[in-house]
C-alpha cells in the first residue's frame, strides 16, 4: 500500500501534536470532504482550511485522506491524535474521502479505504467501522458512501484506476472538511452500534487479491 507522505504532498509542519495511544484506539471514522479533487493542491487547501481562522486546528484533521483516483495521502498518520470527530479523536483513526459521499464513489477510492481499514486492524486490533454521523451531528460521510461502509464492499474487479488529474489549480469554490454540515458543539458522546464486518471484508479482499499478507 503506497501512501503519499506529508513531504510529498507539501504539508506544512504541524503547530503541535499529541501521541495516539494504540491501546485506546477502538474505531475507524469515515468522512467525506465534499470538495472536488484536483491533485495534491487540494490536500494542501484542506490543511490550510483546518489550520486557518475558521478551525484553528494544529494540523490537518484527518489521519489519512483518499482521492477518487485511489491515492492515499498521509494526514496525521497512525501515530498522532486527529481532529476529525470531537469526543472520539483519541480513540479513533479518521479517514476522509476527498469527494462527495452523497454521489457514486469510484472503486479505486473504495479499495484504498479498505486497504487502510485492513492495516488499521493489523496495527490496533479489530476496530468498529463508523461514519462521522454516528459520532456527530452531521450527514457526513454522505448516504451513498455511508451505506457502502457499514454494509461491506461489493466491488467489480475489472474497474480501471482513474488517471490522476492536474494539481496546478484549486477551484475557488472548493469546499472542505464538511464546511457548513457539522457543528463542533453538537457532537454526541454515544455512537450508535455498527455491526463488525471485518471478517466479510477480509474474505472479499482475499478473493480480489487486495489483502497484504505479513
């Protein structure tokens, strides 16, 4: 699994960070940004928004971000606490799909999300799969992506990976980080129960040849 490092996508240094304690991690929280992906500049724009005057966070909020092309971008990574699900940041890994989860999501992105999920299980043990809406007052990660995430994957094997798009521009209308969709003051501290679909996902990924054996 190839991950575009912070240095490779041009991240600025975090203002500060907190160590994520592996023994406390219990869930993976899936998000969508709703913005259009135009390349690595999009990830830079998300970081600027998170660290800017609207959010004032110490760094980009997510642990990882997944583009429609299937590219995986390192956010805070496996080792540091995110800022993506208030009240649950210290017990979760946050994965953000760079796109609109209310619409069809490319198979390349789904495969990369599942690869991150398998790696998270390897590092932390069996984790619950939840959407942002399960731990916060928001529609994130969108009905289409959420339904897929909690019901298990069903991906055709012949779908080609989309070609990356140029990142020499970022639309001025770019929306990131569920802007306008979530109030940080209205986060539930009691997530709804989500079925553990790990075994079904692993069997499917084994059949498709996506799992990485160690």
